[in-house]
C-alpha cells in the first residue's frame, strides 16, 4: 500500500492596490513631517547664530564706548543729550565716532544695523545712559538685541 501525499502551495504574488496605497500614504506623511522638522530646526539655528553675532557686535561697540569714556568723559557727555538722546550709526569696525543720525541700511556684515543711543542726565551732567542695539531682518521679520549701561562721572 502506497500513500501519496500531495501538497498544494498557494502563494499570492505581490501586494494588493490598497496595501500599496496605505504604505505610500504613511511613508509620505512621515517624510512631510520629517522635512517640516528639519526646516524649522534650520531656521531656529540661523536665528540663534544671527543673535549670537548681534550680541557680539553689541558687546564690541559697548566695550569701545567704555574705553572712550575712560579716556575722556567730556567727549561722551558731548555725544549725548537729554530727552530721547542722540543716535550714532556704526556700520563697520569701530574706530571713530560717526555722524549722528538714524541708521537706514543694513551695512554691518551685509546683514546687521548697529547703533548706539547716548542720553545724558543731570545738570551738570552726571550720567550718560548708553543703549547699543543691533538689528537684522530674517524671514520677513526684524529682530534685534540690546545692551544698556549707565556711565557716571568719576569723582
């Protein structure tokens, strides 16, 4: 007596159209989310880099003004005025006082606009308030950083 066994293999070939569409939809959703996260991350990194550079420019100018103050208090008091103060636009490396007036162009490193406002208080002048501001435009918005200090006359 011989027993014959017969096996039938049933293999489906490929995926159904619905399975492919679901897979492609999930993959597309994942890729869109990934691209969005990378784009937002890159723009935040650019903003952080520009903020660090602007802070550096502020510190550089404030340090120069502080040295000028230590050299000659009278020059600093002459540069300031009571009320809203006087604004000086520093577009390049700091070596001399520029003419007073508002800054209109982003000339510093081709991106930034840096200016200092000096305001005197007291009669005779006993203090000079200095506010250093650096502005830049990014993604349609204007950003800025500021440093503020007060210089007093030395007794």
